[in-house]
C-alpha cells in the first residue's frame, strides 16, 4: 500500500508497508496471500503469537460481561485477580500493582511513584532525578523519553525533556571505558556512584535500567555481578532501583522475569507487552512494601491515573495470557529454543564472517554485525547493512525487528531475534534457515 492512499498517519512515510489481514501462531498473512514468519513478535511483544483462540474467547466473554469501569470509583474482579497473579508470577513479595495501558505509561508511573515515595516518607522534595543509561529505551511519552538514552529519538524534543542524568551502558563488546571484564572492576557500575555524587544523593530518587537490553543495543546482557553492584550503590545512597521489564518479562528471556538472572530484586518493576501478549493494551508497575506503605501511611493517595487503568477487559486478557504462559511452561520453551538459535548463530559465524557478537537470553537474542570480527570494525552506515538484511528477510517471508547505530549513534548494525515464546523446534529451525539465507545474500552483496 502506498501511504499516500491511506488516511493513517504513518511513522515513516517513505516506507511501503504490506497490509496484514490475519495471523496464526508465528505466521502473519498479508492481503496478497504472502506468509511471513514473525521473527520479532511484532515489537518483541506478541509472546503467544497470533490467533490464540483461548484469548479471543476470553475477550468476547469479558466484553459481554463488563468492558469498562474506572478505578476512581470502582475496582473489578479481573484487575484484582491479575494483580495477585502477576505478583505470584514474579516470585517476589511485591506489595501492589498499578495497571496502565503500555510500557511508556508504566515508565511515567514508576518515575512519579519514586518521586512521591520520598515526599510521603519524609518530605524530601529535592529527591527527583532519575538516572538511566545511554542507549536505553523506556518509551515515547515526554517523561519516558526523558529517561531514555537514544539521542536520535530525543533530539527533536529536547526542549520538552526534563533533566535526567545518564551513564554509559555495560556494553562489554564495545566497552566505553576501553577495558575488559572482569579486570575492569565493573567501571560501568561504579559510574553510577560517580553520577549520584555529582548530582548529589539528596537530589536522586531512582536508577532505571533494562535488566537485559532491548532493541537499542540488541539484548545487551551485563555481567552477572553488575546489578549486585548497582543494588549496593543504590542502597548506600538511598536511591530506588527500577527495572524496566516491559520487553523482558513474562517468559521472554527464559525466566519469568530477567531479574532472576542477576539475583537482584528492584524496588519498582515495570511491565507490559508479554503480560497480554499484545492482544489488548496493558502494562503495569509492581512496587515493594516500603514504597506502597509510604503512600498508604502518608497521604493515602497516589497522585496519578489513566482512563484505562485496571480496565477489566484488558485485565481479563492479561489473566488468560499469563495463565497460558504458566500452564504451557513457555519460559522453559524460550530457554530451550533460544539455546538452539544461539547455536545456529555460532555455526553461521564460522561461515559468514559478519557476526561479531551473539548475546541475550531465551528468545531475546541479539546479533551484532561487523565488517571485520577480529577488529570489531563496523560496516559504514552508507553500506546499509541493516536495511539490506531486512529487505532480504522480507523477500524470504521473514519479518525482522530493526536495530542499529549502537556506535555513537552513527554506525553499528544489529538485530534482535525474538519469535513468539511458544514457537516449536521445527518452526525455530525454519526461521533460522531463512535467516541464514537472508544473511548469506547480504554477505554476498557487501563482501
């Protein structure tokens, strides 16, 4: 479809988009009858794939029973049930869940909650700054963009963004401090302490991070002891730790939540995407007891709210989606299929000399491409590696998620492989066969 023929305000008017008319499992079908493997679960969000009949039935029943109430005046059974279910699924002793419509709203909610916590606890009005990392992504609202670290997304809207200090990411493959782990002494974690001291601990409310990176750095996984160091620093300076598990939660990484890999529990945790498998807009924020109790024993009111917070239809979908993820042991499946994908990528690296780094966990796997694996030299931006790989994939019926510009946001090519977490072994093999074909075509063109 030519975008000029449509009344939709597209995010990219220079790109031709196929019109998808239906989906089933890992597959999408366009109006011309072409079939695509959804190798990225949409935006790393359709954890249960497409056309799930259990969820469709649940939606119909709930819509006929109760589609909407506002949490200002009423609660509802689905919201109450989902809050208990999500806390139980986390395996941690979180006190309460605040529901929203998606990841950006979850970020805004977490940032505001961190601020109100200190106001309610002891009236510390100065503690308001949220530290985050460069090359992070926490959403596209003004608040979420302020704490995000993608300069290219921030640039046009910089006058609107609030002051949020940023530190470098734990990007071991391209260490910003030109060091090697573990001899580095976790310089990247120590930079958090330096930043807190520069800003003044009395001014810093929280540190926010994706436990395993998303699309900005393609499933960047820090060393095991990184977050333990971060947790200790946050505790030392009375700073809350917020994990953004919007992309990593609900089985995506082979665990219920990615925090399990690091044996660290954040004070506040945001989630979205996988909680409903994107069958309905839904997200949330889990907060621990000390945060919730500060509000309860203070004003008793969280100065915040959205029209769709705790929507019963959204929460019914969330209840069914999480039930399926648990019942079918899909976190375990993600771990198993992810191990296969990593193995295939390692084999490809021996044949196609453009794979520099393979990272991530479960079915959140990142691949960084380079012109020279020995020197880690990236392809020049004008080579268009990422665009060529996307085009080659599409021609083969493989939908891939975009990524790139990880080196000073001027060059660097990478991709995330993140199919639905209920993908079968046979489907995984087909996906990787197509990926290898697409990558071989690009290598033939550029090398």
